[in-house]
């Protein structure tokens, strides 16, 4: 609560063009009393505050000039997030106030755990880290209240793992997520801890490879999706930049000596690049890109292989991954499905023409 009565008494007095002496006479007090109120040295008693509010034709709330904070859970969390962005440790005070008001609220407890985790980075922050772990444990107990689909017991355990890393408890950090790693969501962190902190490089390898590949697919899907958004907004240059970046990533990570699922990955990028090039008025480039699409389509379909093939870095022979494609089993089926989404007749016409003519 921020009280600004001293400023407001002075403001209202001046609006009435009154001197301190004249206001003192109206209220039956000394000039010195008015001076102390306006300088913040003292505060008038409630009776005088009510009398002044009536005299100035305003409310007591306005005369006091305070704004009560919105102390709902949502608003408090937003304030704490802003404080964290500014590295303002007042966020910790806000967190404890929130916890006193809502000690059994999952949303409040989990958010406050995050605040303590944020300020637990660095030397001499043991108290913050310990408090974060306590709150995450409490959040696990309250998880049934959770309505946020992005939060689960696994994500809480992932946060706890990061705090354990900060405390130097690397075995705990890795064990807690090894036991809760659905679909490899923490494989990259597991591999990092094993390789960097526990010197268990052989054990780390499959986790790290899985992390690299899942990161590739996650980024690839995001690029392809956002390319569609950019094209819908006619931002073709930006779309092309993203697609070229994805193409460079494929070439950098994967070899292409043998037929593999990576041939299908090339077809996605080339057909989209062809579409963007056509939209940018470069038909010759579009034709060359469609020819590349046809090449990789026919190459994959000649001997379908849903493995990832060779990687451009050292990988143990026993590490291998197989994937599938919801767009279609054959590369041709995949491209035909994509062409329906793209819905550009000229691209479809060029594709059909070169697919039929290329040997």
C-alpha cells in the first residue's frame, strides 16, 4: 500500500489557492501542523483526514492517495516475473508474502519455487536453492490442482534436477530425471550431466545422440510450421532464410551416401524452398529445387529406409534410431500431401511434370 497523503494535501490546497495558514484556520490546527503534514513529517488523525476530504470535495481514499496492489495470485506472479527479468531480489519478498496468503495453492507454490530457483544461481546462494527444493517438493504434493498443460510432475522434477546441479549434487540431478524421462524429454540434460560432471562419457553417449536428434526434429518442425506462417503473411524472404538454415542443419548433421529417412527430410525443405522461390519471382531457381525434390523422392522410394543413416560425427555402431512420417510412408505420398497444404497450382504442375519426366 503506497500512501501519498502529504503530496495530496499540498496538491488540493494549491488547487484551492490556499496558503498553509488559511488551511490551518479552516481545520482549527496550527500552521506548523499543516507544514508537517505536507512535508511528510507527520500524518493527520483520521478525524482530520475525513474533514479535509469533505472540505476538498473528494474521498478519503483519493486524499490518502494510495493504490492497493492487485494481490491475486496471477498478478503477483506477473510482478515476480518482471522482478526476475530485472534481477530484483524483491521478488523473493513477494514470493514469501504470496506463500503466506496461499500456502496450499499449487500455482502459487510452483511459481515461488521458480523464483527461488532463479535467484539460486551463483556462489553463496545455498538458502535460495534449498528453499526452491522445498517448494518444488510441496508443488509435487499439490500437483492435482494444476490446470496448466505445460506443467506436469516431470517438468517439476526437471526443475529440481537443475537446482541439484546448482548445489553440486550431480548424482541426484541425473537420477531424478533418468527415472522420469518420457519420450526422451530430458535426454540432453542427462547426457550433459553424465559427460560433463560425472565423467561417465560412455553412458552419456546414447542420451546425447538422442538429445541431438530430438532437438533437430523439434527445431525442424518449428521451422516448417513457421515457414507456413510467414508465407501466409507474404514474408517470403524471411521464410527462405529459415528454410536455408534448416537445409544447412541437415547437411551439417547427416551424411547422404546411403538412402535413409534424411532423403525425405530433403524433400520437405526443397519443395517449400521451390514454392518460396516461385513467389519471389525466381522460376529458374524453383525449377532446380523441384528437380532436387524429385531426385530425393525417387531415391527414397527406390529402397525405403526409415533409419537416420550416417551422421557427420562419430557415433557408436550400436546407436541407431528409426523414425516414421505421418505425412505418408512413401516420399511421393508425402510430397503430394504437402502440395495439398501448399495449394499452389504452379508448384503442383511443375512437380508433376518433372516427376514424370525425370528418370
